[in-house]
């Protein structure tokens, strides 16, 4: 059966006079084709926008704009916030990274909906509670965000954009991401199996 046939197949079940339609999940995309597509998107970003892809800049801009609205005196005295807020001539929320990040969120939701993978659930292993899973996710996300600021770029910015221009620091960063991931996996694997 071809993958297109699998995608379009519905399984019908009869249960006491009712017909239930079970939509089958679509198979995942070929990772090699997706990699080529991502490379073409990155190339287009460099050619059209003059810079690569990344996500932490959008979050930094949103935080800086929020701080500027709540405490403008503090934002005016802080070099980090001034860098993202800019001058009064341009709205910092009109930065293309904001639209890129929104597009990733909307595109991911549309893709998940089309492939029938949008579900309200918390993925976790059998040996961990939902509360601990959420705590681990929050702590891990916080560490990742902090690390992104220390590394001067998120994983997508470092790996894709920095790696594409052969930035030595980006390659070293990604090697350490894998080393750290494998080292942590040894201690956390029991939570998932």
C-alpha cells in the first residue's frame, strides 16, 4: 500500500448501529527530504533577509518590549533591552524573526492537524508522574533558554545558521549539545522506559 493510500485510508468500525471513522496518522516525512528542504529555507533566508534562522531573538525582542512597556526607565538604562527595543522610529515587533517564530507555531499546528497528531496529552514514561514531567520540562526549558543567551544564539541559530557558515563556535556548541544529551540520557532514561 503506498503512503498516499495510507494517508487517505479511513478505518470504519460499527458499534451498536453507530459508525466511527478513525483517521489514521500520516507517516512521518522522509528526514533526508526534510533536511534538504530546511537547507533551502536557510539559503533563502540568507539570500533574502541577509541572515540565518533562529528563534531566541524573537523571544528576546518580546521580553524587551514587555519590559519597556512595564518599566521604561529600566529598559532605557539596560544595554540588553536597548539593543532589542531600538529607537522610536521602528516597531521592534515588526522584526522578521517575530513573524518567523509565529509562522513556525502556526505551521506546526497546521501540519499536526493535517496529519492527525494534534492531541491534548502529556507525553511521559510510565515511571514518572505528570507533575514531575512538567517540572522537568519547565526546568529543562529554562536551562535551554539560559544556555541560548550564554551561547549567543539558540540551537536553531547555532546549528543551522552558524553551522552553515562554518562558525567554529557553532560546531563546538552542537558537539557539546550531543555530549550533554547523551550524558543526561543515562541518568534520565528510567523516566521514559
